[in-house]
């Protein structure tokens, strides 16, 4: 069966990708004609961000067969970067509590390193006691330094700030920093969970994702928690709508083209983001395709296809897995940082595992595991379906419910239509896994 | 120093809630561990299966309430539970036929099975939402307390209150009965023994004439029953919300792994390890400290960790077990 499918893919291979991308472009254009270009470009921009997340997950799942059930955590961690890097600093916050917090984290780091060192050097009963003592003393010292510092920071102008603020650097700088943050967390998780049973990684990542989001929701000194951070600056070439509308040159140009200047300004902004995202995507695709064709890429595929024989050839499977897991998470973190600068605000309560972890897995599988172009296609296509299923669901349900008399049952049917998209995602995922496990654009 | 009052406070705020929560986690972890040991994959749909089962139970409970049927001082949901189990188990069997069976036939890798279970998770999630929505639902009725604060004070004359909610007692009693029945089934019946044989060594079990389809079907029926019972008990004790059940996946997996995945005794022990650590670390110990150390009023709440970080506790324990004892407290399987 698989050989037949491979032959099939090879026959239609040359035309397959352009056809699917043309279809995708057609859907976006159709959306632009029917619901307006703002909506179409909005879907396309979020679709491209999802595609970058899918690229990252594809590196893990497609190249190495690692199941990351916590993409949400890395997206959220990446999203912290624009807050910490490109927001202006809160006046006085660092002086009030910054040093206390740094000192607290230094104590925590020393305690953990000390505990690890003791664990490695001591033997017998003494070891357990010494490690526990160091950790307990470390924890209470940490809290003793940390709590007053947090109170001091959160007391500063709580209605508008109450957090440390950022460094005031350009937003573009924060994107790679987001990738670094995610990579750091991925290294920690991977170091522990890789090399054990294959689904332990899935469960560990599921956990780290919940914890990252819990931290973002609750640590007000860091990112204002559920109070959200608003007004995160845009990356360098992207203008603000209000500046465009106030610019005489822009307004006259728009009027010359017969476009409403307000509409024109929102579309210009979206196009500017689109341009940035496309540049990032092409850079990532170029890098990943080059690396897949290099000896390193051959090694990764060899490991994925047969771990035992790759290990027998002297490849350190666990180390390579850690490497690809960290790289993939960095890409996911990058997408997270880009998403926050697109939104202009950080809302920790909006991170939902279905949206940011499991849909991204669907994107990768539908596009084709191991295929980078497939991830791009899957990212945009599935995001489009996800958004549109939210619109079509109620319409369809209204038709389905029309023969029933008005009453609680009919109301219940129409209310539940909003959940249609979950069902659609489940059916797509199971359908692709069952009938076309290599996805729309199979890996060559 | 007031040792007795401290003991009462600990019992009231830590031991009783953690025991009930631990029993719920243990039942959830038993379901995960059973699927793992027979079907050999981590079932990501288990949280949503629990939500679905509970949703069905709630609907039937409402039906009974509308018909005026009640269970005296016990919650009506207990009457609805058997019906919920039947429906959920039937859904599990259906899912196996439509979805999982194919992957067993092609001998798919465990990690592919996990991905398939994510697909099932989406569908179960949607079904639950269609069925009952996303809102928080309280469906416990009947007597609320076995001992309430006033009765306790009259009984003992102590200033520190102690309450024992009926849902907590029901949880523990039901869990004990279910676990007893499960172990009796696995240890004494022919089908149960064939399941254990299948779990230990699939090839050998097949050679000795055990019907794999029967083993798998029975596993799904038991899993559906365990998920429904665990979900209903959790919902009675706290409240029902579909998303909370998805989030329970982490402590449940942690329980199963801490105990040793694939090992039923381990799943139960793991459930209690996780629940006691979670409740103990997030409880504000101020009251107990004030009782124990006279003439000293601590400044803060003496809470080691805010309750918002309760999932961090499961996670940390999970990580510690993965580092130091990847097979779990009781010997589990490693594939």
C-alpha cells in the first residue's frame, strides 16, 4: 500500500504542491472578495504564524518522531519576550524589587546546583539528608528574598504597570529572544524526559505548558498576569494606522486609488506584517531544507526510521533528539513572540492547549509529517478551516435545527454549534492519519 | 501548644480533601494504566472520556430529578451512574471499532497511537460540549454533610471546626468498592487472568489461545466504567466543567507514572502521592502553625505554593520520578 502511495505521490509530485498552494491562495482571495480584505489578511497572517509553529512541531514530530504535547507552553514563553524586551521599563520598578528578584533567582540556582553537586559527591544516608536540607533552606531563602521584592514591584502604579517592564529595545530584537527562552525551557524538559519511554516526553511537555501559562497568569511582577500587557510596540517597518491616517501623503495616495484611507491604513499594516512573516518563513524553510539535505539531516532521518540501527552505527540518539527538540521549540517560541507583536498585547488567559498545541499537531499531520512545505500549507489551511468552521457551524446548525419547534432543544442545538470546530478538527486528524498518513504534501 | 486543634485542622483541610481527591485520581490513573498495559499507549483522550461520561450522568440525573426520582440522602447521580457507564463503555467500544482497531492491525508505533488518541480527544471534547456545554455545573443533591461544623462543635466542644461532606465519604467508599471489584476481576476471573497474561506477554497469551479481541473489548468496557465513575465522583465532590477534566490529564498521568505505569497497585498509590503533595503544598499552614507554636503569629499564610500552581506539584513529582526512578514506585513497564 505504501509503495503504491509513494508512486502516486511521485507521479503527481511535481504539480501537487503548486496546486495545493494555488487552492489555498484561491480560498484566501475568495475570503477577501466575500468578507473583505481585512478579514482575509487577518486569517492569512495568523495562518502564517501557525505555519511557523507547525514548522517547529514538524521538526520534532516529522524529523524525529518526538511528540510535543506542550507547544502552547513554548508559544507562551516566546510571547513573554516582547513584554520583557521591547516594552519601556517601569520607572523605579527595577530599583524597588529588581535586585531582590535577581538575588532570589541566584539563590535558587545556587541551591539547585549545590543539591545536584551534593547528590553526585555524597553517598549513603547523608546524601538524602544533605540534599533535602540544601533544597529546603534554598526554598525558604528564595521566598524570603522574592516575596518582598514582588510586593514592592507590584505596588508601583498598579493600575497601569505593577510589573518590571521591559528593556525598551526594538521589537525585532525580542523575536530571537523569544526563541531563546523557549529553547532554554525545551532543553530542561528534554534533558529529563528524552531517552526514556517515547510518550514520557509528551506528558512532561503537557505539564511544562500548563506551568508556563500558570506562571504568566499569576506572576504580576513579570507580565501583569491576567491584567494583560497592552500597547506592545510593533516591529520596525510596520506603521501604526493612526499615523498613516494623519499622514497627508498616505491619504492623498489612497484617495487617488479610490480607497477609503481608514481601510487602506489597516490593510497596509496587515500587509507590512505579512511581508515580515513571509521573510521569516522563507528564511526558516531555507535553513531547514538545507539542513535536511546535509549529512545531519540524513542522520536525523536515519534515527527516526530506525533508532536501533542508528544507535548501532554509533549515533547518540538521545543527544540528537535533544538537539532537534530544542531547535523545534525555538522555532515555536519565535512564532509566539511574533504573535504577541502582531496582537500588540499579552493576554495570558488566551493560551488554550487545544488552540496552541493540538491544532498545531493537526496542521503538521495534515500537511505531511516531515515536509516543511506541508507544514506551511497545513498551517494556513487548518487555520482557515478553524476560523471558518466557527462561522459555518452556526449556519449549518440553523439549517439542521429548522425543522424542530422553537424551544430549549432547538436553542441547545444552535448554542452547541460553536463547538463544531472541535469535531471538524478531530475528524480531519483521524481521517488523515487513517487514509493518508503521509499528508497532503508527503515528504520526498 | 494545642496539639488536638492542630490535628483537627490538618484533618479538615488536608487529610479529608486529599483522600477524596486521591481516590478520584487513583480511579482515573487506573483507567490510563489499564489502557497502557493492554493496548500499549498513553491515552490522551482519557480526560475527555471522563468529561463525556460525567456529562451523560448529569443529563440522566436531571432526567431523574424531573421525574421526581431521588436516592434519599444520597446524590441522584449515583442512580444515574450505571446508565452513564453503559453509554460511555458503548462509546469506547465503538471508538475502538472505528478508530483504534485499524492501528492494532497494522501494528502502528505507540507514538502514532498517542497521536490517534489526540484525534479521539478532539471528538470526545466536541461530543461533551454538544451534550452539556462548557459551563460549570453543580449536580450534587441529597444530604450535603455527614458532619457539619456545628454538629462537630456540639459533639466535641472543640473550637476548631471539622466538616465531612457526604460527597467525600461517597467518593472514598465507591473507590474502595470499585478497586476491590477490579482486583477481584483481574485476579480471580478467567477473563481477568487472560487480560493480565496478555499484558505480561502478548505473544505467549496469543499462543495459549487467548482471544485478543475479547481482551481489548473488556479493557475498553472497564476503562469507560472507570472514567465515568472517576469523573462523576470528581464532579460531585467539586463541580463539573469540561475543561477542568482535560486539565486533570496531567495529575492523572503523573499518578500513573509515579506508581509505575501499567501497574494497578501503583496507579492507586500514585494517586494518593500526588493528591497529598498537591493539597499539602498548597494549603495555608498558618492556622496549624499558630496552634503548634504558642505566642507566635506568622506574618504570611505559611503557604508553600499558591493554589494556582497545583499542577506544578504533579509536574515536579513526575520529573523527580523520571530522574530517579523511571519505572515508578512499584515496578511498571518500560517500552
